[in-house]
C-alpha cells in the first residue's frame, strides 16, 4: 500500500509531462519560462507524496524539462560546452558516493523509507545537473537574453507578492488550509510565496549581487536593486544580512582593485571618491536594515530564543551523529528517519524535519566527510574557470558567481540553504548567465 501511495501521483504527472517535454525540446523557452514561474510559485503549488510533508513542486517539473531540452541539443550536436561537460562529469563522484552510502543502509530501512530516500537522491541529481544544462542552453544568445528577462520578471513578481503579503497577511499562521501545514508561524516578516523569510532573504541576497555586478545604471535597475534590498530587510533574515555583509567585506579588496585599475591615471582619483561614497551608502543601508531588525539584531549577539533553539539542534546533531557518521553517513535524505530513531525528531509533518540548520553538517551526517569534499568538486572547478576568465577579461559580471557562491556558503552555515531547491535554481541561473558566451562583452 505504501509503495502504491508513493507512485500514484507520478503516473498522471508523467503522462502530462510527455507532450510538455516534447514542446520544451522544440521550444526551450517553454522550459526556461516554467523554471522562472517555479520561482514565483515557490512553496505554494505542490503535488502530495506519501510520507512527506513537502511533495513535488513546480520547480521539480521545470528542472526535468530543462534537462530534457539540453540533452536533446547535445544529441543533435547543436551545442556542446567543455565547461558544462566537465562540471557534469565532476558531479558523478558525489552522486555515486551518495548512492553507495544509501545502498549500504537499505537493509535497515523499511521499503517505503528506502523509496523516499532514493527518490530524493534522484531529485538532488536533477537539480545539480541544472547548471551544466543551462550552460549548454545559454550558448544561444537569444535563450540567454530570454532567461535574463524571465529572471528579472520573477524578481519583480516576488517583490510584489512579498510587499502585498506583508500588508495583507503579515502573520503566516493564518495561511489558508490548502497551502498546507507545518510552516513556522513567522510574524510581520516578508515571506511571499516561499513561506520562509530566511530562504527568501537568500534569494534577494543573491539577486543583489547579480544585479550589482551586471548593472547598467538606469532608473529601472536602480529601483530594482533598491526594492530588493528593502525586501531583504523586511524578511528580517539575520543570516542573509550577515552573509551578504561578510561576503562583501571579503570581496571588497578585489572589487576596489578591479574598479580602480580599470580606469586611467586621470580618473583614478574620481573612482576612489566614488568608492568612498558607495561605502558610505553601504553603511547607511546597513543602519536602515539594523533599524528594521530592531530586537532581532540585538538577539543575534545576546542569543535570543531562535538562536538558542538552533544551537541546541546543532549541538544535538553533532553529539548524536558527527562522530559515528564521519565516513559514510546515514544515507542521503535519511537524516529524518535516523533522527527519529535517535529521538531527535518525531513529527514528519514539519517542513524542517528532514534537515539540519547547516548544509555542510547535513552533508556530513548523511554522506560523511567524503561526501562534503566530493560535493564541492564541481563548484570548485566552476570557480577556477570563472577566476581564470576574470583575470583575462577583467569583466565585472564574472565576479558574480564567486560572490554568489561565497555568500551562499556563509548563509548555509546558519540554514540548510545550499541544498534548498529554489536557491540552487537561482544560483545555477545566475552562474550560467554570468559565464555564458557574450556576458563579458
């Protein structure tokens, strides 16, 4: 019965995807458009799956369509990218290791638990393959420009939804029943359709870096950046603001060097003055964000109840699992079941029950230290390629992947954000746009 309940939703979904997949192959813009729409719908549209509080999202469908469209382009030999190929190949060691850590634990799992864990490993595989797939598709300048417009439209839509939500529904414990249960009752925080202010803050954090690196300073672009920062502040996400500020400080010497060295001797003094003004504007922005955060900012230092709960959770996971899972882990996506056996989790209806508030500890617990190292391999290769191109071309957009990765790396020390699907989609799109053929020009 459990197996039937798990697979029942996939049959009509698979039948519906057949014609949609065909049209996505012929017109990849359809797949890219659905991927953008999935960022807008966030956590609201779901297909229930047995035994899980989450279920399938529109983004799960969109990612599959992108993979199908890019695979057909490779088979037709219309586009073959060396960077995309190497990135995809470097994913294989992590995926094979994750499957191995899961297989060796299957004898101790129920059938339904095994199926759920394996299904989510396939899900993670599709999301990790999204970046090389987009790198292939974005070799077409028309598709890249279309994706850029879709991303801008998705950002504007989330801004509008977020501002409307905080005015109309400031306390999300009043959510209608059809949205589902198990969400944290965030009060007076901007969540939009993602229903989590910290992950949505991560989205605006990444978008600020991308728009800042790619900005042609028009009134519309300045308005978009300003609105995104306001939305980030209204999420009251301390983890997002800390990650953005820390990454900015770490990258500031590189940014200053690039900006000053790109000017002639006559204009360097002017650019130094501009840097001082931007720094002053940054301090004002941080002050405004601090004023909006109020007691929550003070709580970051004084350990408020939220911080205490996270520290207790991380300490419990470390004490229970870290020493015994250093090599092979408990198996990918099997944390929730291992935590239940250890008495650390009991309610599977909660949306936070399947993870730890730290992506790297989560990977450690589920796939061991080798899993953490292998997970970083393709991203390290991508950063190395980006850095080489930046040294050669000195194009500011090429710093966007480095800034986004560094910021999300810091952000994921407080949340399981590096494995959060919508942030993985956002990071992949921004990375692929920055590295696509004509970005530097």
